[in-house]
C-alpha cells in the first residue's frame, strides 16, 4: 500500500476515531496500518508541527483550520472546515 502524508493520515485517523487524540497515538495507528512511513526519530513532534503550520497557512489564506487543539499535542478534526 502506498504511503500518504502525515497530515492526510491524521485526518483519516481522527475522522475514523471521532475523538481528540494525542499525536503519538495518531502516529502509532498510522504506522501500524502502514499508511505512513518515517525514518525520523520524532515523528509525533513532526506531525504536531505540521498540524500547527497547516492551521497557520489556512488562517493566512482566510480559510478555517481543519484541526482544533484540545490540549498539549492533542488535536481533533474540525468537521465544519
């Protein structure tokens, strides 16, 4: 199965689970399902930064962010975006 970006994987996992999740758990599930590949030592930290950056880029373009921060490194998918 081809891999997808960590952001796309986070969206898939968060939509499937329908609850806020820690980035560490999103990464673990994504790796277990083999939908992402990583060689980095801190993929959860990278995903957290990617989500923050995506939200910032979307706000800058006048779009609603797709992720809502629920706590430190805990995110939920915002279905209204």
